[in-house]
C-alpha cells in the first residue's frame, strides 16, 4: 500500500529555517523494524509514524524514531506530528486541545492560533550532575569550570544534561567536538535583545558529535529546571540554530498551576506518498 507522507519544518515560520521532521501518516501495518528502516532512510534527526490511539483519552498515537533508535518523547516531533495529523483531517475530541499518546504517556497540545504548545512532560531524571559528570561536560564543551553557572540532569526521555553559561555570546562561541552523551547549553542575551536566551544542543552518535537545529525536549526540561531554580522568568523566547544558519524560535510559557508549555510554529515543506514498503 502507498502511505501518505509529509515533511514539515518545526519551530520556525519560514520553510527551511527550523528543524525538519518526516511524518508517515499511515503507520498501521509497519513493524518496528520497518519503521526503523524508514527512519534510517530519511536520515533526519527524527521520523514519526501516526497510529490509532491505544488509550481512549488520546486523539492519536505516535512513535518517534531517530536514524538508530526509538525515543519515548521528543519536542519537535510532537508539534510536527500534531500539525500533520490535523492537516490530514484529524479532529480532536476537545476543540483547541489535542492529546498525543507516545512512549512517555499522554502529552497535551494546545492550539493557540497558528502556533501549538505542548505541556512539558515530567523529567525522568533531574538533579545536579556529579563532579565526574560536570568535569566531563566541562571538558567536552571546552569551557572553564567557573563559566558553568549551573548544570543538572534535564532528562525527559532523550537523556539530556543541561548547562547554564554566562551569556548567549559564550554559547555561540562553543566549539564542541568531543561531546559525550547529550548536552543542552543555554545563556542569556543582553537586555533589550529580541530573544531572551540562546540554546545549543549537542549529542554524539557513533563517536561523532552533532548539533541539533532546534530542540523542543531540552527547551522543555531546561525551562522546568531553570524556572524551578528561580533563574529564569516566563514567558520568554529562545533562539536556537543560529550557529547552523537556522532561525529556530521556541516560546516558553507557564500557566497558573506552574506547568511549562513549549510552543512553536510549523510549516509544511513536502507532501506526497511513500513507495510501497516491501521490507
């Protein structure tokens, strides 16, 4: 069978300036091995597969794959998958609110005009890095120890560690070449700048260090960490992808209950069908 397919750009309002996501709309009938092969073929940071929900409270279910593994949650695949589900006729049970089922459970997505916001899921691992982990991150980033204002586990699924540096300028100057694990680094822009913070997200795969263009998961957990520590005040907008020539914009808000909401725009770049999959 042919399967509907889309590629969208997330956390940007301009095509080709955000973080691309491939979405297979008709995911039913594909095995885990099939999905992993397709995700490896698209060669994007993530590819998702839309499925009927197993939980009656959900509007749809999504499985999220990198080129090498399945993830329980990721931010830009959440917003991008929701956009594609809606564009292909998905109608939420509650107007303006979409409930996504994924590996971490149910994730609520609010539709506010053209922008969507997901509720940051609980962190699976939090708390300060150990002295050994801090040293590893410091050396990986090539920064001095006194430049690290704070660091912590900010893992809501992918396994992120968070590092706060003194400024956006210092974040943009990083030459991370030997990252171990997954590290999100954030620093403040000067007062009066159009964006409050600059964030870069580095990870290693196969001994090679990569930078993610725009990262919803680490922005979500970094907000929970730094808002909870009293270092940041919401609402604010993060700029990400600058070093890669992208123009990612991540909108962080909180509600009256203190929950963190992560918002971004999504634009469509490709629509079509996948050739029949023969395994």
